[in-house]
C-alpha cells in the first residue's frame, strides 16, 4: 500500500508556468509526494497562476472558489506563481481555504514550506522578491517525452510600462551554460528530440560563468547536442534581438524556422509610452535581418490594442505594420491595467468598445493575411513531428518546424491486417508519436494545414514568389 501524500497541480498561463509546474511536480515527487489524476484524490491541491491580464488573474479566484468544499475533507490548497507573488497574503482573505502562497522566485524553498504546513502551520508564504538563483532541480517531471522545455533565464529587467512580469518573476537570473548544456544532453539522452529554451527575455541571456556566453553562443552550442533535431526558443525582446542570433540560426537547421518577436504596437509614439526601447523603424530593421537569413524563417508576434493614449492613427500604424510584416501568427490582446505597473497611473483611457473594435479589426486582418499566405503551402512538403492521432477525424496531428499544426492522413500505412471491424478501419499504429515524417500539404487554413503522408519528398515544382519557411520541396 502506497502511503505517499498525493498532489494535484493545475496550471494557468504561459510556457514558463507550464514548465514551472513540471519542476514543482518533480520536486514534490522527490520529497515523497505522488501525482494523482484528479483533484478529488489529492491531499495537496496547487494552482500555478497567471496575472498577465486581469482576466487571467480573476479566473484563478473563480476556480479556487469552486473547490472550497474540499477543504472540509482535510485537503490543503496552495496558490503558486504570478498571482501568488502579486497578491501575497491578500489571497488568504479572498480565499480563506488557501494555506500556502508561493511566488516563482521561492520555488526552491517549496519542500520546506510544505513541511511547515505538514507540521501544523495554518498559513505559509514564500514571497521573497528575487531569489538570486534560477530555479533548477534534478527532478523535473516532464509531461511530454518528445518536446522538452528548458529554462535558461528567469525574471525580467525590462520595465515595459504595462507589464507585471518584473514584479511577479523578479530580476533576471541566467543559468550557467554548463548546467543548460548538461540538461540539454540529459534530455536528448532520454530520447527526446525537441527542446524549447525558455525565458521572459532569452536574448538578454548572459552566462554567469567565466565563459560569459551570449544567447547566440548558447543557442549554437545547444543545437549541436547529439540527438536533438529541433531547438526553439521563446520569448525575444526586439531591442536585444541581435543579428548574431539570426546568423546562428542560418548556420544550423536544427534551430527551428521560427522567431517569436513581440512588437506590441506599430506606432513609435505608443512604443515610447510603453517604454519598449525601440522604434517602429528599428523593429523593422530586425525583421529585415530575419528575412535576410539564408533559410526562410516564420515570424510571429504579440500585440496590445487600447494602450492609454493610443489614437486611431496609432492603431492604423499597427495595422500597417502587420500588412507589411506578414506574420505567420499573432497573439493580440486588449490592454489591461495591472498592479504596480507604471501605466496603471495613466488610467485606462480607451473605452472598452473601442478596444474591442480595434482587437476585432486587427484579428480579422491578421487572419486574412495568414489564410492568404498559407495557401501557397498547398502542394509543398513539410517535415513534421507527430504529436498524436485524432480518431474522430482519422488524422495524425503533427507540428512543423515553424510550430504550426499539420493534420494528415496516411493512406495504406494506417490499416492493419483485416482492416475492418464494424465497418471501421483497424488502426495498426505503424507510425509513432514523436516520429518525424514528411507531409504534402493539400489544404491550408489560417492557423493549420491538412496534408497527406509521403514516404519521401519528391521533386517539387519551383515556387513562385518569396521562399516559404519550413518547406522541404
Ligand atoms: N495588458 C494586455 N496585454 C499584456 N501583455 C503583457 N502585459 C499586458 C497587459 N497589461 C501581453 C504582451 C506580452 C504578452 C505575453 O502579453 O503582448 O507580449
Ligand atoms: Fe507567465 Fe507572465 Fe502569466 Fe506569469 S504573468 S504566468 S510569466 S504569462
């Protein structure tokens, strides 16, 4: 009979949080806790939270209140992550069934903090502003055996006027290149072929060991780790996105054909108010450098509409920019005033209807661009890594180097011996999740592709117009 205490963790927000939850799970497992599949089975229930926009933060409190009754069964609740750091002890008032509040800069102390709870303390917090070490653990429990996250830098020293992250995640702390490479090797040795390097601003990575590598140098070395076939990274700040990064990407095709380069606004006036430290022109120079890479690279971005003082003309500049850049994807948001931030004091001057209208116009335009650009992929072949199988659509689900989803069928290969049971094909799984195969695109939507498996990429007809990222032929 296993007497291990059981925990359950629910994650909100970005990849950084998803990966933090993997580290927290690993740490707890190393201290005798066992993960369980449902909240009801757990003794310790953790919410790893996001506070980037107000809606995300409110969602956490909604979710917490749903499970208040479970406290009567002796279960303990903990709030981790950005809302924990931001709200601190106020969480105990708003959700009295919570007994543990821990910000991401204090996760190394988590086993101690939980031990205090187990020893009978009613309320325990870990809210140190900035630990001077990155949260590293030998016990990361990765959820996906084929794609692994790997943190290279924690925190953020930029102070964009709207952003809560410097307050919730503390100051920048880079990991040593040796520890990053060692973890990358370990990941590759486990059979995993894809790594995504993570940080709030990976470009400002600076190796704290005497080697003193820049991000570009680290990227080049990680891409050389034997066994890795795909290396990605996120997220980049345009100011620090130096041309050497593109050069390194051009030299090693293991580095995926994708750059995520959040612009936030196409108006230099708004960028100045946002304290982004670059102009529209400077940003476009970065794009030009990316476009000059010998291998075509897909570029995606983040955009905010309705920042205080954003005029119709400013917004038009943003539309103009997306027309010019032709992003392959964009996350766009309505401005949300956040605690502690500089722009909080400037009010929220753009009415909700105007924000909503601008967002709808922006998203529609961006969708049209993506749909239109993606049509050029029809007839081309991409290399994809298989992520799963969708039995309802009888399609494999995979991802290409530019990080877009490719759904595909595989005629013949998929059917087993007798091939039919109750009129349905019997699925023989000749292909495996994590495998790399070639897919010829037959249909393109705005965000994903449909295609068919091809054994080998045949000779392709020459492509009219600019080169397409991720295309084999
Ligand atoms: N309001 C709206 N969007 C925001 N983002 C960050 N802070 C805010 C805010 N206060 C967006 C930015 C960032 C992405 C992760 O979230 O576009 O790049
Ligand atoms: Fe991630 Fe930022 Fe949300 Fe924190 S606030 S979880 S860092 S997106």
